[in-house]
C-alpha cells in the first residue's frame, strides 16, 4: 500500500509542475502587458495557504485547552 501512495505522489508532482509552468507563463505575459493577474494570483495563493494553518492552529488550541483542564 505504501508503494501505491508513493506512486500517486510521484504522478501528482509531475502534473503540478506542468500546471505551475502554465500559470507562470500566463501571469508573466499578463504582467508584461500591464495586467494585474499576477497580483491576484499571489493573493489567491496566500489566501489558500492561510486556511490549513488556521485550522491546524484551532485544533492545537482546542487540544491544549482540553489537556489544561
């Protein structure tokens, strides 16, 4: 089973690299033409990145509070 998950991770990493190249090319061409797509893309990445940390922090706080009692 462990080999299967490793295989899925490997396949996904190839797909993600391809998507990143397409997003980068689109953002660069838009920025060269005076667009603001790159700024919106960066804000979206930060927005999506913040929620896992907030959820993890809430779980850690609840766990700490429960152990304190």
